[in-house]
């Protein structure tokens, strides 16, 4: 312990400062004392864990061993703990290793521990940590997992396999980690073969170090599939006697030797595992008295699966486990440990995962409240005469003084059949009914009462009275069927309806008669099924189909009307027309999928001044409304331009027209173009539409679009004009988006395809527009297509 001296206060110093200095000094001294105590406690606990792992004793026994060892050697407890931790890496020496003189014992352990060798400090520390972790290990599988967690970061171990010898000289895999279930099953039983390193290690008592895969394959039979999965291995016999004698395999995926430090570490590990394996094999300490023997004798005589458990509590009073005081032989079968002696051992030793199951919570509840607990039925696989079969059990827990009696009740086949029949009736919404025609007695299953919404206290209805439950419309048919069944034995399958508190139900009754030796019906067996849900679904389907047909007729009529309007508004010429010195060819192709027609349109007219007006447009939407909006825009645009409006002025007024239309909230795109033949000047404007395509001297380009927004979108629009001078031989194509937009292909790719098709040689002759459309359009169109193909004749053509 250390402390700081308190400096005397100077004369005239404040008294509170003096007291504060004293308090600070005392607190520093106490902090030093607590640090020393914590360090000492950590060393003591590590040493206790190592002793418990080595010997399999309890924590109190390990504490007593350390105290006795310190007393005998005249050491302090802390010194004895450090000596114990420093001697953990103990084993029989390997070749060239020095040993202590015979008869020397490891301090604090006794003569059952092997001689020791010097181990590095980090190995001793690692083994101390392992010793503490091994205290919580309950099974060989837990031991394998614990070793893998310990050795994986330290020496790159990838798998642990623990083998025990069999009576025939072979090996049995009792624990593994890092090994998949398929490989573990393949190598679970190993016959007594020569050249097996694990067997050789058990026979000789010496570790086997397999550190070169090529040489090891020639000399030994390597466990694993394929063998190169683990390129270095160590097989270490555990220095223990009796049934705890096992061989531990440490398998690594990497090649290379085990260093001297690794070997010392692994020898220390086997020494620690020896004590823990003895703890597995030995039952917990249990008082040997006549009362315990009498209880066990009673349980041996019981033909059921049962256990008597006493709680094992922590220092705080919480139940951490149960000790089995007595158990029947069948209890071991249900715990997965057939043939083992259960009495005197901990319950979690057999089933560590039991704490996650409802039975564990039931035991704790019964121990706290005293109320019995009964579990839900569960399935358990039994092997009878070599045949595996599933049986259904329920567990029951009852309190007996401070102990618990746990019994497992096996449900008979008749119970299971009843449960299955009840489940079948509930899931199928059906039930059975019997009528005895001789005694006039009737019996219904519970589900039949539920189907008819009839109180079971009223009893079942006689067969002849059954039609009275049906609706008046269905009663006559049911009466005739029942009469034919009773008099002639004619079976029937008949639907009918009944009125219940929940409304009208659609039922189905299937009945047949059982006749006596003279052929007279004496009993009727029937099945009643509630078909309400199915009938409602059928009616809903019929209504849906009728609605679809009606809607289809409406849509078809709308399509016909719209199509006629469209043809009336967009007359197509059978041949190219000549306007203002231009040769103009138009094409309009309606969509082939769906029941609507669209709002695509065109205009190609000669103005009073001799100019040509060229227009293409597209109204959003389909149907009669789209056709009506198209007609309004088409004629209004043509009228405004003819009466002297500019192209941009016409677009602005059309935008206002759509915004203030009461019957339509449509939007539209458009291209307006005016061609002056005297100057061969084309002036055009657009409202959110794709630009025209120009072909000149075999080269194609899209005209640069002037400013313009979609019609009907906003009141603040700006439209501008653009100008292009056409040359003899030029070809100008105006089109709607149906020509180039074909999902999932992007519209940009469609524009590229159109440019490539127009630029193709020999694509400018007679009938070229038809070939262009055939090349651009898919087999089935989902949108209308409108194209205005304008050509400027060459001089000799004019």
C-alpha cells in the first residue's frame, strides 16, 4: 500500500483546504489498495480455473488445494498461484527435452499431474485463460469448440477432432468443431487400420506431428476429404486413465511445422483437457444413503419416463441447474442419452440447450409458484426393433417439497387419430353425421354443429327433419334426396343453403346408406361441408367476368367511334401530293395493342399566299377525348395560320385554349412549319416535340430545336422560331414519337436507328416511306405513328 504524506498547512491557511488535502491522500491510498486487490484476485481466479480444469474438482475444492499448497510450501497464496500458473505447460517430454526428477510434483496439484517443462510466459497466460474457459465446458463437443476458439487465433487451427478408443481397437469421434456434419459422419467410426496417426498416438502415448502433406500421404492414412484440406496436423494423446483416454487432433489448413512454442502449448492443452474429461466421465458428488437408493429403486420400477430433480442455486438464490436425484430408464431415451446413469448428474450436462426450451421455463415456474406445468404435445423419434417411428409426448412438472417430479406422457395412437380427425374437420370446414333409421338416433361431430350454427345442447336433427333447416327454395330437392336415400338406399351429393346467425351459408351434404342382410337401409353416414367461401369466390368470379365483358364491349364501342372520328378528321391521300413545289407523302398507323386509339395528327395544306403549312402533333392519352382534343387543335391551328397568325402566336393561343378547356385537362406536343417556295425558306416552331430530320446529299441531321414547351402545361410559356433553307434534293421528315419510341429501348437509340435507316443508300426512291416504316416499327405497336415525308424536287424533276 502507498499513500501520499499530507503537507502541513501553512500558518494562516484555510482549515477547509487542510481537510481537503487529507481526503485526497486517503482516497489515493484506497485506490492503490483496490488496484493491488484486483490484481491479486485476478491471479487467484486464474489459478483456481486451471486447477479445476486439470482435476475436474469444484471451485471450493480448487481454492482449498491452493491454500494447502501455499501452507505446505510456506508460500503466500499469491506466490502459490503464480507458481501454479507458471507450471501449466506440463507433459511427458519429447525427444531432447529435459525433465524434472522422478517423483517431483507440480505444486498445489498432487502426484497425478505429469512432470513439467519450461514454457514461455505467453503460453502460460494462454493456458490460464483456457483453464478458466474449460470450467464451463459440459460435453466433448463443447470441449472441441472451446479448443478451436482458443487455438484458432494462436496457431491458425482450423478444426478440432476428438477420438476415443473403441472396444475393437478402432476409434470413435466423440467431439468435433470446424468440421461439417457430412465429414464428421463419414469419419465418426474408424476401424483399427494401420498407418492412422490418431491410433498410433494412442498406442504409443506420443504426439504425432504431420507437417509435410506429400510425405504424410505416403506414410499415413489422412482423415479428411480431400486430404489436402488440412496440410498440417497434430494428434495428441490425453494423459489420463480409464475411459477418459482420448486423442485430440489439431488440424490446420496452412502448411508448415509446429514450432517448439506451439508444441509446448499443445502439450499444456492436453494436460488441461485431461482433468475436464475426467469430470465428464465422473458423476457429480451425491450423498449415498438408503433414502436415495429407495427413491431410485422406486423410479426403476416405473414404466414411464420420469425424473426427480433438485435445484442447484447460485449465491444470489437463482436456479442455475438441476441435479438428477433419480430417473427411470426411459428418461435417458428422451434426453438422448440411452443407457447412461443419470442419477447424481446435472441436467444441463445432458441437454445444454434445454434453457432455451419451454420445459426449462416450466420447471422454473413450478419451482416458484408451486403450480403444475404441462407442455404442449411434441414429436419424438423412437427406435423400436430397429425401426424409427415418431411418437407424441407431453411433459408434466409437479413440485415435491423442494424438488420437482418431471414425467413424460406418451399419447396413444387413438389420441393421435382423434386429434388428426379434429384437425381435418377444422381445416376442411367439414364434419361427419350419423343417423340410425331403426332407433331414430342421430349423432353429429362438433364441426357440424358449428357449420349449422346450432347449439350442441339442442342435439342433432333427425335426417327427415334436415330439409326444414334449408332455405325454402332448396328444401324440395333435399327432401326428395333424403326420401330416395331412406327408401331405396340411393346415395346423394347435394348442395343447399341454410340461414344462420352469420348469414346465408352454402352447404354440401354427401350421404350414403348402410343396409341390413335384406337390403333395407338401417343407417346413414354423411359428411357436411361448408362451401360458403368457395361459392362466394365463384360468384365473385362470374361477376368479375361479366364486368370485364361489359367493359370490353364499352371500350370496343369507344374504339370504333374514335376510329371513325379519326378517319373522318384525317383523310389520307392514296398517293403523294404536291404543295408549293414540294412533294409530300403522309402515313398514319394506329396502335395494334390495346382498345384505344390515340391523338396523333397531321396537316399538309397550301396557304392562300402560296406557302405550304406542315404540321404534326400528338395529344396525350387515348380514346374519344384524345380524338376530340386532336380535332380542336388541328382545325384551330390551321385556321389561325391561314388568317395571318405567326407560328409562335398560334402555339401561344393553342396553349391558352388547352389550359382553359373545361372538359379536358389534356396536354399536347406539336411542330408547325411554313415553307416559302420562292426563297425555299422553311420557318418552324415546336411545343415539346421531337425535331424534324433532314437528309441532304446522303447525310442526315436533326434540326436544332427552338425554345418551346409542352402545350397545356403552364401559362408562362415562351415559343421561338427557327429557320432552315431547303435545297433541291433535300428530304425532310416530321414524325411523332411512336416511330422511334419502343420500350425497353431508349428513345435516343430510336432516333439513331431512324437516322441510320434514312441515310441508307437507295432509301430515297418511290415507296421508300413504306420501307422505312417496315424497318423502324416492331410487329406489334403500342402507340400511334404519324409521319409527314417532305421532298424538295431536283431541278429536272420540277
